[in-house]
C-alpha cells in the first residue's frame, strides 16, 4: 500500500543524485526542531544515536507527534509489514499515534545502533536492531526487527528521510 501526501517537489530535486543533499529538502525547519548536540560532525554515530534515542523515547511514551518530529518533510517509510508510506513528519506521527492507541497500546521498544556511516556531506545511513515488547495485538510478545535509516542534515538538524523496517523471523 502506497500512501502519498501532497508535497511540493522542485524539478531540480527529482533530477539530483540521491546522495546529494538539496537545498530546501527539509524546508522550513526552524531552531525549535534542532536537537542540541546533534549538529553536523564527522562522527556519523552521533546523529544516528540521537535519532534512535528520540524515537525510542517517543514510542515508549506513546507520543506520535514527538515520533513524527524526527522525520523530514519528505519521507519514505516502509513499515514492518512492507507497506510503503510517503509523507511528512506529521503524517508519520499521526500514523504512529494510531498504532500507539490500538494494536501497540502499552508496548515498548528498544533500539540499538548497529552501524552508521557518512555517505556524503550531511547524509548518514544507519542500521539498527529494535526489540518490541507488545502485550497484545498481531505482534503480541517480544519481536526483533532490523532497520535502515537515511538521515539528512540541514542547518544543524538531522531528520530521517527514509526508514525501512524488517521483521526478523526466528
């Protein structure tokens, strides 16, 4: 299932190389959305660890808005069931609020960064392992998944622009 939100895309964005951070990609992100201490550095682990800590905290608080705040204005998100979603952080947050209030009510998650690498200035690819403990719903019990995330930096703020989550079947 592909969900698309209307988002303006400049012509130069559609023809640029995938590894290029394009001006305006995160358009309009102000200082209020910058994470202290996560500004651009040569250490790709820093923004990756900050990202996973932020989404873990938001998940465990069942706070979809905080969860969505970690995603770029243009995000491709493939969930654990293989469904592709395309939208902004508010869309990602609202979708997560829906699962926090239903199938994953009372669940907790833990993320562990496996690795992170700088692939271009302002672009980090990170891989992590998550452990989900869900008291009920279709994934009741304890489950693991692997994810790949592409983080982009603009003006000192790092956001996920791509997120792909895969259930690990034991």
